C-alpha cells in the first residue's frame, strides 16, 4: 500500500488529490481524497490505474514547402503504448501535399486513436528555368 499526491489537470483549479494505492500487482486505487468534483476522482483513478497521454511528434515530407509535418494522436493512448506508437510514427515518410487533419495512422499499436497531421504542407513550387 502506498499514498500518492497528484495535482489534478482536468481544470485550472489544480486540486491536490491524495490517493491510496494497493500496489500488490497492478495498481488499484483504494481511497481518493482532496478532489472537489467527480471529474477529479475519475481522473485520479485513471492516472494511477491506467495513465493515458496524447503524444505529438513530426514526420518528414518530401517535395513540400516545409520538410516536416507536425502530428499528434487524436485521443490519448495508454502510457505503456507510447514507445510502440512512436516507433510507428518514426518510420512514416510522406509526400507533399499534406492537409491538416489527414489521418496518417489508424489504430497505431492497436490503440483506439488515429495519428493526424496538425499542419498543412503544400507541394513545393517548381524551380524556374534558367
Ligand atoms: S478535482 Fe475537479 S475542481 Fe479540482 S482541479 Fe480536478 S476537475 Fe477541477
């Protein structure tokens, strides 16, 4: 059994939430104190038992007006899957143009999310003849 102190990130209130955790095998929350609303309780339980994160990265683009496009997961993924998802992003290589919101990966590492482009990369203008 252990006690963890968390700062809730669900709203700007930033309540300090104290969680008692049974750490025998997988962490199980046994008591939550300090939250001032149910959303904080749900967040603290998930943060301890199955933490989730949204991840952002960038992917190279060939033939574009910018050499990289920023990408992110549409929905949070389990912390334990970040390495696998980052590996799938790392091997991506795109051809311009790329539109904002383009789905680049569906269900990466089996997660319930998509990896999408978060900026536009236009095709580079052709070079003028000399
Ligand atoms: S516990 Fe509720 S009020 Fe407090 S920071 Fe979290 S969401 Fe906001």
